[in-house]
């Protein structure tokens, strides 16, 4: 009886406690307070309302431990606790205004199954912010609605109004539906936008996985100018198609340019699918290499494959066919065909099929033999995890040349070091009795011959090599046709006195005089080098236009891509006679050049130079009427990005100038360089001519013959200013002659009053060539015009109809005009370059009406003009 009472009390206590916890708001708060104490980590739940038995809500939930932080604002939960009796947690509704989650570590927790199944009939999260700090990723959403069932199989269906996924510099936004059913998973994402690697993206994706089959329904992706379309299925059988287009691959690979297109499909069984793929690159450029087209095609499956590649460019075409098969974790292949055609090497072909074997820890290439017009070369290559990469090469460059080499990178593919820092062992031996076989592809060199022997070993690394070498050149000679010189008796050696430095000494003869070249190169990063060139009276040019002897003493310093030039070049003797191209006939206007424009590659070399140029007393110059000796001294400096500058002067000595049949003596001729651009020196030039003029005098002795007096005059031209802005002035001794009179004496050799109207064009043409400009030129023109009693005298561009070309052409003509009366004006044009003569008459009838006629060898015509003005 006592036990029954105790049990009744306990039962009443349990009932009252349960009622208190489940049906009162105070019980809800008590339960939450107890939960905050027992949960590991820090849990804080804000003010709550409602009952535990059906629904409740809270303004905030905050939880933190060392691995993560969770914060929920305005959480509402409606559930059915009676479902717990059936082993199930059932939520009618879960709604959160915002959810913030931060993961601090990469700690992986073991997957655990829930003791009870969970079902959420309707879930809504209005705003989500999930950040996984260790991998710098963020997930944000505006609204997610979902339905969840965990047992017997998990079913999840959700709808996302706007979801944002971000990682580092990549961000993806989309709307869509994500669901997991008993049959599979389905993703339907639309309005995909965002940014990846600095490029804007967009797209649409409709993907589902159902019964071991992946179904892709017309999904596409676009980033900048890249477009990808995918559709099909992957599963026990496959039928998947894709197409990718990229207008400019520079957006993905900054050091390249060109367009890419790829198409293909996958079909067949899941265990052994067939893959058919094509990749086409057009106008592909990388560094200084350019290709018109690169085409790669693959057909096959996991067991057997065929790969074909074609390369086309202006300098190289190549074709490779490779077949292979995969069995027992080993891939075996054969290079069936390889053909290379290059402008210098001509055609190189694979002589026999080469074998390739690739296993897990090793790979080999054997019987790789190539043949060309120059010889044969064979090699074997292998790689494994014990010896790294090794290669043996031997061959005949031609019938008189042999090559033998071995190469070993013992840690290549094993060590994670960059290849420049990995150890390397190289041995090389080359011997030839015919140096011409090495130089025959250099167009500037011909008739080369000699003996060359190279023996070298290299250890250390590519970045810090230790070289032991010896290069010997004997009994060699060559010709440079463009300069017309022969270089004979070339001898020299390259040696490595220590593992980190090369030294070289070469000598050769140019017209029996010796040129010495010596220097050193450090086998360090950038390969810093010092090279000197020395010689006396070397014949460096022997052509019809220039025969030049030079004595160089130059030092060249190279460090990385920086070149410093310093020294002196003396020109003791030269005879320079350039071709006169002034009478060259140009192409007609109807000739059109068609060519592909190619970008001009900018050199990455930086060249600084400071050179002293000294001209001896035997430097002769003869060009377009100027015959003289040239001397002087000039210091030339040149820097990258700036034009060359000069300090010094060049002097014209004993000069004569012949123009228009007249000889002028150059009394003074100097080109002055004061530190400015070498292309714009100062001018100090004076040329004169002695003229004898005869004037009649009174006959004091009587007789029939008049007395005459011969007077010697000196006329000349002086030029000052700069080459780009010359200042021209005519002068006479004694003074008193007009500028036009001096011009006539210089050009025609006679006084202006002794000339005819046919000489006017020559004077005006000469005046235009001098480019005097300004008021002085106008004054001279007026003086010449007045002397001939003309109202118009000029050289103009006139337009005439050419019946042979069936179009109007422009000609340079001398225009002579004379007003015959107040109303009649005569104009006559004489072609200076083409035999075209045009006569024009202009008659003014009255103030408004005039008649103009024009006559030439091809046609004649008359026009009536009426003019008026209106205020």
C-alpha cells in the first residue's frame, strides 16, 4: 500500500512536470535553459514564446565551438511530438528569417545515422550566409524553401530564389530547383550569372541523376567569348555531345592568342565508352611562335585509341598519327607517321614506326628515327621512378658530320623542384669536316667550309650549370655576298677553364688583315658575357656602292637581355657611291599590293651604346652630283626608347656639286652635332661659283667695234639652321645682285635678262627643291615673273583626263599665265614629269558671265559660267 502511494505520487509528479514542460511557456523556457547548460560549446537562445507541445519561436539562436559558429534570427518551429512514439521527428513548418554559419577548421566528422527519421513538411530560410573560412568559400541566398524526409530513403526537394556561391575571385549566382528523390537527384539551375577569373559568366543547367544514369538536358555555359553547349546521357550506356567555341583564347591564357573550337561525342557502354573529339586552333600565337591552324582529332575507347595532329604555319607544317591500346594497366602505342616540313630543314620524316610504353612508374620511347635531306638521327627516351628521365641520341648530320649525345634528369617527375633547379647530366660530341652543313640555312652566308669539333659535358642544374667543354674551329672560311667580303683562315677555340665560365678566342682574315674576337661567358643566371672585337684596316664592305675599311676596337657586355656597347670605330679609307634612284620609274596608280598584315614583334633586348666614330683623310663620297672627301669625329649614344644622339662634326672637304649642268665649289661644309638627335644635325654649308659677265663700254679710241669690260662675280648659296629646318640664302660678291639674278646664275649660268620663258620652269623647280619657303621664296618668284612679263608663274598639281587609264589623273605642271586684255586671260600648263600640255583661255563677258575653254592633245572643250550672290 505504501509503495502504491509512492508510485502514485511519482506518477502525479511526472504528469504535472510533463504538462508544465509541454503545455506552458515557462516549461518551454526551462527546457531551453537546461539545454543551454548540457550542450557542449556555447549555446545561447534569445527570448522564446509558444509551447513545446506544438509550436514556438525565438528571436535568436547562437551556438559556437572551436570548429564552427551558427546564428539564427527569428526561428519558428511547428512540430508534432506524438510522432516520436512512432520513431519519427515530424515538423509541420520550420521558418528562419536569417541563418549565418561559419566553419573555422577543416575538421572532418564521421558520418552518423540519426536514431529517428526526420521529416520537414515545409521549410523556409529567407536569408542565408554560410562561410567556410579555411577554404575561403561563401554561400548566400535570398530565399530557400524545402521539403525533407530522411527515411526510409532521403527525399529532398528545394527551390532557390537566388543563391550566390563565392570562392576567392569566383562568384556564381543562380535561381533554380534542387531535389533528391528515391530515384535520384535533379538540379535545374537557371539565370546563372557571376564572375570567374575576372570574366563574366552566364548559363543554364538542367541535370539529373536517375538509376545510375546522368542526364544533361541542353545545358550551356558562357564566359566572356567562350560558349559551351552540352547535351546527352552518361550511364550504363552513353550518348553525350558537346561543342565549345572560344573566339580569343587570350582571355584564358594571357600569353597566347587565337580562336578555339571543339566538338565531339561520347557513346557506347559505361565500362568502355567511345570518344570522338576534335580540337581546332586558328591563328594561334604563343610568344614568338605563330600557327595558322592546329587540328587534333581523337577516336577510340579505353582499350584502343587513334590520335591525329596537323599543324600549319608559314614556316612549318606537321602531321602525326598515333595509335595505342590500354591493357593490364599498361598503355602501348605506336607513332605510325610523323612528317615535318620546315623552310630550312625541308622535310623530316619518321623512318620506321616508333614504340611507346607507359606504365604506372615508367615510360619509354624506342626506335624514334628521323630522316631528312641533311642526315639521319635516332634516339631512345625513358623515364622511371628510379633513374628519372634519360635519353640517348646519335646520328649523321650529313656524310661528313656525326652527333652523339646522352641526357639524364635523375629526379625529373620524381622531385617537385622546378626543372631549372633539378640536377642534370649531359654529354655531347659533334664532329664535322664540313662547316657549311651547319651554316647553309643562313641566307646571309655562302661558300662556307671548315672543320668543327665540339666536346662538352654539363653537370649541376640548368639554372647553375657546371660545364666542361672544348670547341675547336679550323681551316674555315665563308662569304657574305651582301657585303661582298670573304672571311678566311677562321680559327678559334671555346674552353671552360672552370665549371662556371667559358672563354673563347677567334681570329680571321679580311683582305689579309686580321680580326680578333675574344671574350668570356659566366654560366650563371642571365649568362653575363664580355666580348671584344679588334682589328686594323679591315675590309668590311666591298660592293659597287661602298668599299669601306674599318679599324674597330669595341667591347660588348651582355647581362640577361641588356647589351652595353662601347668603343671606337675608325674609318681610315672608304669610297662611297650610292645608286642614284632619282630617275627610277614608280609603279602606276592601278597597282595594288595585297598582303596579310602580321603584328611586328617587339624585341625584348635592351641595347645601350656609346661609340666613337672617326673618319680618316681618305673617305670619298660621290652621290647625285656631290663629289667630296668627308672627315670628322662623332660620338654616338643610343638608348632604348630614345633615338640616337651625337656630339661632334662631319666636314666636307674639297667638295664639288654639279646640278643643272653647273659646277659649284663647296667652300665650307659642316654637319654639327651638339647632343641632339643624330638625324637632325646643324648645317653650315656654303657653295660658290665664279661668273664672268661682259658689259659694253664707250669706245675711247674710236673705230667700229664697241668696247667691252669683263667682270668677275662670285655667286653662291649658304645653308644654316638644321637638317629638318634649313635656312637658305643667296649671296654675291660684290654685293648688289638680286636673289632671282643669283638663282639664274647658279642654275642656268647666265643672267636673268638673258633667259627665255622656257627657262622659267627650271628656275621655279630649282627654287622649290631648295625649300626656302616664307616671304623670301615669294619675292624671288615675283622677280622671275616680272622679268618675263607674266601675270602667273608657278608649279602646281593639275588634274587631266587620261584616256589610256580612263580616269582623271594628277600631274605636276609648270603654269604660265598672261592677261592679254582686261577681259581675256591666257593660261598654259607644261607637264614636268609627263608630256601633257594644256592651253586655257578665260574671257569675262560681264560681271556675271564668263567663258572658259581648255585644249590639250586628247580633247578640247568650252564652258559657260554664270555667277551671282545674294545677301
